[in-house]
C-alpha cells in the first residue's frame, strides 16, 4: 500500500514531495517514508507502542498526521480518496494484534527508488498561444524562472495565477503587447507586488510608451535587474529610485530624451545601458557613479554652445512651481507625504522642474540663477570598466551656492 503526497517530518519546517508505504516487517508491519530529501527518509514500526495517535479528521481535504514516539509525519497534500484508503489500512495494521488484515509486501527502501513522483518544475517557458490558453496549463508554486511570450494584451485570471508565485525570482515577459493594456489591466498587474522574491524582470519588445506610476510603485523592492529595452518609452520613470537594490538597468532602443534629475539617488546601480535613444546630454553627476559597465552610444548631440553659460537662464527668476518642486525633492519625508495627495501629472512633472547641482548634488530650480554649461564627455572620467559614450555631451549644473 503506498501514498504519493506532500509531507513533512517534524521538526522540519518545509514540506517535500514523497511517498509513504505500508508493508510487512519481520514482526508485524512497518511504515516507510521516502522523499528526495534523504534526511527525511524513515522506516518506522507500526505497533501500539510506537504510534501515539492518528489525526485524520481532515482527510477529506487531503491532510492527516501520524504521531510516533519520537517524531510526527504530517501529510499536507494528498488525493482525499487515496488518503482515506491509506489511513484505513494503517488503522487495520495497528488493531490487528498480529493478524494481517491485508496481504502486504515485505518492503525495503531500495525496492521503490523509482516510485517517487516526478519533481515539480522550477523553470517554465511558454512561447505558443495555444499552450498558454490551454485549460490544462498550471503554474506550480515551485517555479523560480518563468518566461511568457505569447503577445499578451490583457490581464485576466490566468495572469493572476502566475502573479501569485511567491518563489518566483525571474520573470521574462518579452514579446507581448502590453502597450494595449487598459487601465483596469494595469491595476490587476499591480499584483506583481506579491512576488516578494522577484529579482529579475524583463519587459522588452512590448511597444510600451509609458509605465504607470502605480505599477512602478508595486514592483518588489528586492528587484535588482530590470530590462525595459526595445520599447517606445519617452522617459525613464522617476519612481524607479524606490528600487534601492537595483543594480542592472537596460533602457536601450527607446525614445528617451532626458535622464530624470533624481537619477543620482540610484546608489547601488552598477550596470546602465541607455544606447540608441534621443539623449541630448548626460547629467554631470554620472561621473560620481561607480558603474562597472555602461553604454550611452547612438544618441543625439547636445545643440547648445560648449563651455559657455546660458545667459538667458542667468537672469530668470525661479517660478513658484520650480521652487516648490525642489523643496519637496530635497526633503524626502515631505515628498512621501505629497505622493499621497498630489495628482499623478503633478507628481510626474515635479521631477522635471528641477536640476541636480553637479557639485553638491542638491536639487535646484530648472529656472533661475543656475549656471548651465555643456562640454564633451570624457570616458576616462567614468570610474567603470566598460563605457561606450558615443556623441553625447555632459551637462554641468552649478547652483548659486557653488
């Protein structure tokens, strides 16, 4: 008699897939537990002295517990009908008083090595629409790596299923049609916050023109690798700075024209790829980044006058909007409060109403008494291993205090 199930040998904390057997022993009967974790394999005598009790009132839900003198065998997931049959035979063995209730084979652990159920997959790739929308498709909780590339254009019950895979560390969503997602679809997509262990996210070739702020705010904070290249993004979402562990960012082959002024807050960034965009300049604070690898090639040339202050800007008085924006940006606690009050468009424009001083790294109004110059970007000034610059210039900003 055997039972395939998900089980746990207390005091272990994590259940594993395995098989439980009941068979003849030299004297009476024995219960043999076989799992892929060799540390949980057991051979236990079935008699009233060794078995303290049986709890099977939840057998209809596929759960039961067999309590021995020194340990407990917890069955956390099994087919209810097979579990009831198994527990019935187990009770007959315990109450037989030496009389065998059923004919059981003599068992040894080496006899059933191949009887273990196949392990559940940790990696899954779905590249065909027919396969993805098949009613038989399931997403096991054991998945660590999932790739879906089937031109998805909405978020339904199938997507909600894989957005609940708590063990997922790598999610590849390249080659879909997320540009067609509606507002309610993006709201459902915010359930990505449940993927607490997610470390790598790929969303290439989705024709994305923007990423909604609520979606950016829902991204798991453990994310360290983000690839949103080969889309139609016109800007880098400023809210990405909340991903404090982000080390790899690829926004190549988009339509990005400028880098947000709060980008210097990415303290852990080590790999940055922003080639083939429409950048006119690179903020000078990039010289302070400790990038191991970066690529700024295939961008535009800054059209301004080199190394000469913009006289038109020197005489401007900062607007109240710019002053308010810089005050919030320089006080992160106030900014967090404002995020829950201000309209989405205002929150977005705040980051484009300020500049970052290249010397003190404080935010200053984009209008007013700031000296703004540009000069050719020297690759040697970057403290990184591999840098591709191309025809891009560095913008140097100095506030009136510097």
